[in-house]
C-alpha cells in the first residue's frame, strides 16, 4: 500500500506541470492575434442578399463582403468603398459608378480567383436578385427581402457594364434613397467568377452560400452549425490586412453562458448581455461596457388578419393595458426610451413627438374591450422573441410582465417560444396571434424603416409582422420617400405616424440601447449606431513582458 | 449456455422493437414531415442504416451521430478510469480499516458524493473554479482560437497528432477543458465504486482462507492486496457493469452543462430545435447501444464465471 501513493502523487504533479506549468508564454501568439466573439446565434445563411436578421449580417455582410458604397452611420454621409466615385444623371434615373482597381477576392481551399474585382461581379450580384430565371436566384427557398422591400425589384430596370471598371444602374423612377440602398448589406458584392466555377464544375449551387467568396476583411475558414464560425484575415484586403489574424464567432445563444465565457476569458467580446448582468459587467475592472442609444424599436405586433386582432378597438384596449414604464425599468434596466410612434425617438427629425401618449390605463382598456364585444375577456398567445436584441433584452421577461398586465383586464395570455430560426420562419408565415419583435434601422432613413415594417408590399416580402395594410399610410410613405423637399418629407411622415397611432397595428414599446462588453485589451472596437458589430480595424493590445 | 445466448438474443430483439415503436410514434408528433410513413417502411429503412436527414443541419443523422460519438466516449472513458483509480483504493482502504475513523470518513464522503445531483454539483464547481478563481474554462472542449482538424474526433488525440505549430498548447488546453467535466462526471461513479469495493472486500475478508493466510504468516500487504483484492474483484466487476447506464445518463447531463459536443448535447439540442429526425435517430441508436452492451457483458460474464449460470438454473427451478 505504501508504494502506491508516491506513484499517484507523481502522476498528479505531472498533470499540474502539463496543464498549468509554463503554458502562458507559448499561447500568447495565438491569443494576441486572435479574437473570439460570443455571438448569439447561427447565421441563417452566408448570403447577405437574403434574410433580414442582424445576427446573420454580423456574420456575413460585415465580415466577408463589401458594398459599392459605405455610409457614415453618425452623419449619414455616403463614402466610397468598392466604387471610387459616382455620378447621378440629371433626371435622377441613371447612376454611373467608377469601380476601384486591384481589389482581390478571397483565396480559399474551395476557390482560387484568377482575376480581381470588376464590373461583371456587380452585374452578377444584382442580377442574381433581380432575375427570377437566374441560375442562382432560387437557392434553398430564400427570398430577397430587402431587394423587394426597397422597391428595387420593381424600380431597377437594368444594371449594365460600360467597361471593366464602370457600371450604370438604370431606374424606372427617381429614388433619392438609391445611394443608401447601395450601402446596405443586401447590396454586397459577390464573385461572378466563383459562381461560374460552381456552375461549370457541376457543384451543388447551394455551395455558393455555404462556402462564400467575397472581398471583405476576413475570409471564411470553417463553420460548424450552432458551434462556431472561424475566419482568417484576408491578406490582400483592399484597405490593408487586419491586425486580427484569426476571428472566431463562438455561437452562444444562452446569455448566461455568454456572460460566463466573457468573464472566464474564453471570449474577448460578447453580444447583448442580459440587463441583469449589466451591473456586474460594469463593476468588473477587466471589462469595458459600451452602450449607445440605438436606432431600433421593440414592438408588440398584432396579427391583424385574424380575429379579434383585426378590430382596432381590441388592439387599442390591449395596448392601454400594458404598463410600459415597468417594462422599461425591469427589462431594459432603464437603458432605453418608450416610444409612441413606430419610429425610434433617435430617428430625427422624422420621429413624431406630438402623438398622443399610449397611456397605461387598465380601466380604459376594460371599457374598450367591452365596447368591442369582449367584455368577458378572451384567451390569446404572445410569442416572445427567444434571443436578446437591443430592442428587447429579454423577451420572455417582457412577455411575463405583459401576461400579468393582461390578466388585470381579464385576458388570459399564453407565452409561446421557439428557437430563433423556427420563430422567424413561423412569424413570417403569420402563424402567430401576437408577437414581441423589433427592428434595427439600417440607416437614418425613416422610409426604409416604415416601408419595411408596415407597408402593404412588406407583407409580400415577409417583414410586416402585423400583416397590416393601409393604402393611405402606404401612399404617404411612398410620397415621402420620393420627395427631396425636407419639410414636406417630414410632414408626410408625421401624418403617416398619426394613422399608425389611430390604428395601432402594433404597440410600440421602445428603443433600447445597444450594449456590448469586451476585455480591455481589445482596442478600436466601436459600437455601431445602426446595431450589429464590425471587427474591421480592431486590434489587441499586447501586454509588454 | 446456448439457452442463455438465445434468451439474451430474444431479450435484445424484443426490447429493440419496443424502442422502434416509441421512436416511430415520435415521428407522428413531428410537424409537416411531408410524406406519411408506415411502421414497416420505417423498420426497413432503419435496417438499411438510413435514419433520415437532420432538419437543422441537412446532414444524414447517422453521420451526425458518428461525429458526436467520440466526445461522449472520451468523456465516459476518462471519467470511469478516474473513478476506478480513486474509488477502488479508497474502498479497499476503507474495508481494511473497518469501523476506524478512516473508514467512517471515506464512507460518509462517498455517501455525500453519491447523493450529489450532477447538475447542481457541476454548477457549483463552475462557479467556484471558473467564475471565482478563473482557473478552468466554463464550457467547450478547446479554446476557440485553436483550429484543430477533427481526425479521430477524440480531442486529446487530435490535438496531439495535429501538425499545427501550436498543437501541444492545444493539447494542454484540451486537458484544461476536460478537467471539470471529467471531475463532475466521475464524482458519482467514484463514490459507487468505493462503496462497492468496500462491500465486496469486507465479504472477502470475512472468508476462512483469509484467516488461513494470516495464520501462514503472510505480510499484511500480501494478504490484503493480493489475496483479498483478487477475490473481491469478481463480484466487484459484476456490480460495476450495472453502472454503465448511470454513467451514460450522467455523461449526457455533463455534456449539456459544459457544452461538450457529444451525443447527449446533440440529442438535447435536437429536442430544442424540434429536429425530430435527429431526436428519433439519436434515441434509437443510444438505447440500442445500451441494450447491446448490457447483453454482451451479461454473456461475457456468464462465460467467464459459469457459477452464475448454475445459479440462474437453480432459480429457474
């Protein structure tokens, strides 16, 4: 028995030596040039032209691709990107863009480009979305939501290559927002040569979106669904290779695990912490918490196609039953603002602050319900968003608070939830009665916001979750989008918001602040006004030893 | 003997069909599968090894299973080895010092460890070691920055044989990641093994031949560790194999707790994502596996120790 113990303790010591001994120095090179981001969910696809969710854009458009133009989210200025300069014809129908030279696409294990970026890539990227007969148009049943909701599907007549380095966009009618559209994620430029390669070699056409090729700062290395996405820096990036050589998205839907991974140092940056973790993060000296009022709105959408939510009086009654003040305090931790309009308060000058307040008034709510013929109440479902977004940091908690408020007026609410992909899919099919959702604006453009969420055409493009269609409202926002007279534009948007306030297809809840937490050695990580995260230009401070 | 094998075979086959009935029923709960399927078709497909395609990853379920199996096997093997190496000596020491303080301490500690729910115990360890002290990672099997090509699927082997320049760092990191999960999973089996070892050792020590050995003037070491242990091992291994399903359940919970990409995590994720094909396939394969392992061990034991056969014969009249 006595010869047993020394043996075992030697083993144990050996273990300690291997695991903890002198491991710090060797690991540093991988850690100094690598960055791990604890993200919230798997991207729906790597094609930025389809889909609308911010988690997908973070993983595709902002990492792998570039657009022809970019936008300064603070000032709204249009900046060059893949296009050096641009020109609008006098009638506003033709936009001509000069392309940048010597921009390289990614070289990966699955594709080696033989040429640099040119006008045929632009043509391919837009024709794929516009032409229903295009070989790559129908892939995995995806729809080009933004291409439709921005009206480009109807308004873009043609994209033509004048020569290798010049393209021209022809519109049916002038659209002052056109250049903004070119800065948005769905206008990302894909490689035409890669598409030809897939078609020529009879590779499954889905591969174009599973193994993407772009011009962006990082290229895809490996992706394991629901586990991680691994990127490496694009060595020939047009603005110079990134300091971060390895970028990993650690897909961590559980917010508590995200928090734990950040604290234990497995992640350098985390997305959207729970409001209950906010104070803990703030008090931790090793971490930096950034937050900013966001261009977003969280709302409670009523499916206006089904009874009793087709009745505006019922919608009003339910809206007055909800105590949004409590929601702001508990769910948002007071990091946000209540809105009575579908537009976020930060969307100036178009947010109409003269709208009548949607007051918390259970008595009025009961009266309205009785008026609508539901004096005895009814039973309904609330679908709670399963992930944390700036506009809704905790969907389930919000739904529970609302459940209690609704009980006060005799309405029994059941909380329904699915995982994110299923949730989005079912909501876009209109399977919900009511749903807690939200939207993060792409730009300061109110027209984009309202038409995406509330226009009749957005029902077709599946982003109008209330399935509400009001021709007068539609008319007002279309007019507003097509005028360049700022005063008239503002008045038109104001009137549209008044119609919304009358009809209440949803109860706007408020805008939350975008929050991100990171370790202090992560430098130059900015928080974006329009939500989402971008690792371009980020570097890590190497501790001097 | 043949009778026994036939009986085991009959047992395996009936249980297997029972399980397929349940998994087939699961399918009727799945929303819009498109085509209606008969039970006979389902069984035919299962026997061809076709378990369908996962609705969330669009890869064949059998492939998914094989991709997740190594992580589970690695965890179970490491944890049971650890449990054996700690539990067995503890139990024997306890038996040798019967009713002395050492015995009492070991006995009570193992009783506590035995009754510890894995979920709770795991979270306590994570809170202490990962969040408070920051010495162990909270989840996963390797730091995200290490990119190791999965060759065998066993992370310790893959990192070891990898050609990446940092592969030894990755190997250490993998050990680092496995420490807590292995500890958590090993806790209960260690306690069970210690208690079983103590029990069988006590029974062996009470035999006449032990007294004879003592009378012969053998050294204490020889008496306990050679004569005692050898004879205690047979009933001990019998009791040990009964713990396989306990270990597998524990592994599933541990995987979930530490986000380890094993079978348990895979099945629970499939449930969360309403991926019924994976769920159905996963349950079918794991239960079949457990049934088979149990049956094989049962037969092996009988073959090694024919006394068992005689005993069952007597019981059967």
